[in-house]
């Protein structure tokens, strides 16, 4: 029985070391570099919502983006349309700055927007890059998504429209992952 225990222990330890050597469980680095945003292409005095999905209870949940002039974007999660402001206030009072997949970076070049963020996964935090076009200062559409994870790079065509909602006070962009 002891021999079986040692064989199982050896197998588990060997597989962990192999996984670490292959870097399969390491967080991906963001490729976008942080830069101050001083443009007028998008409004910064609120948040953007869009890409609604129906959950198992039949509710429409909207993805949220909070952009900051320091180049950081917060992705606090998904929420119902009528609960967005309340949800952001709750996030402000929570410990979200310690959750890596809530944060990312964005860059705007003329009417093009790119944003990159981490996503939750079983093995490390993969990075997702989404890009698209800005229609006006209150609307943008993401057209392409590139996921860079332990299984390689996967590119997908998407069509996700986001609309602006003015809101104050926005949560702080201070976090433990982007300096």
C-alpha cells in the first residue's frame, strides 16, 4: 500500500514540475503597453455596456467596461440593465483590485480601439485581445477577438456593440496587476 502511495505522489509531483517547465499554467503577459489617453474619441465620464447574453434564469446580462485616462480598463463582470449603477458601486466597495481578470489595458488610434485583458481559467490567466471601431464618442463595436492561452492563439470574428452611460463616481483604477 505504501508503494502505491509513493507511486501516486511521484506521478503528481512529476506532472506538476512538467507543467511548470512547459509554462502551461503561467499567466500570459498583456501585449498592449499602458499609455495615457488624452483623446476625445470615447467619453471617460462613465461606463460602457453591451454584448448581452441570456443566463440560465432568462435574464439579459450586459458586459461592462470602465475606461480610465491612464490607459487601464476595468471589466467588472456582467449585470442586468437596471442594476448597472448599483453593481458598479458594489464593485467600488469590494476587493476587486485583487482580482486579476477584472483588469486590462486599452489603446485608441483614430477610430480604432483595442483592449486586452486577462480572463479566468483553470490553469493560469490567458489574455484576450479584442479590437474594433469607434462609431462615435458613445458607441464602439468590437469586431475581432484573439485569445492567447496555454493551447495557443485562437482568433474569432465577433460583433459586440457597446454603448455609453454617464456615471459618477467611477471606481478607482488602482489594482495590484497593472502599474
